[in-house]
């Protein structure tokens, strides 16, 4: 549907697929922040308005921020690019000649993007965090759709609140979630 644009979803989630609580991440994982920065550096990040708001409405250095919002003044107010829909965000990326973009949230944007993602980079926090109110979509189709390409494990320490694994999934050729 989006031609040569390769979509990568990147998220951190707890054991119940929770990705947020009260508009924020409920953990501090320095190693995951560094991984996120390294993975997304130099790329366009597609996100919803609430996700950008949760980032204190700050653009991350070295990356383009493309916010999905119906508010036409939002981009000018915060110095970001905007699109009115996920499909429009992808068309903007294609029109700009991009071959890869990262989908960084939130829940609604992940639900829209997942059927088109070629790759998932999921930080699986080894904890069930109470009070989570925002969730990543469940992966449907299992190994028919997704294969594990890479896993890296991290322990809890003074810089990481919980142990976690960063798991990279690739879409199996021809695999569909439906």
C-alpha cells in the first residue's frame, strides 16, 4: 500500500503489552533510551499527537518528527511536520523519497500501522506494571507472520528500573495478520 516505504514499529511494553500510564512511560530504562536513539537517528518518526505531547512537545535531535493530528496549526506552533492521517503521513514520507520510517506510537497509530510494518523492534519489559492505560496491539498470526531476527537481554541495575529484552521481529514474506 505504501510502495517502497519500509515501516518499522518501535515500542517498549510490559508483559501485558502496556505502553503507557497517564500519558507517560512508567519506567526508566537508560539502555533502551540509547537503543531507541541509535535506531531512529537520522530517520522520520511518525507519531500521534498524544505521543508528541508526552515528549513535552520537544523534537528529538537528529530525527524528523511527523505528528498525526487534525489540528492544522499544531505543526507551526511546535515546529514539527503534521499529517491528518496515518495514510497521509506515509504518503508524505514517500513523496520525500524516504525508504524507511519509524512508527513510535501511540496505541491508535500502532494499530493502524501494524498491518503495514515490515519490522518490529519491541522492548519487552519483564514486569507487569500496575495502572497501565495504553496498550500495544497483540501480535496476531505468530510465526506465520513474524519471525524473531534478534534478541538482546538487559538486566535491571541503577540505570534500568527493570530487566528487559529488545526483540527484533521481521515480517515473514507474504505474512498477513488477518
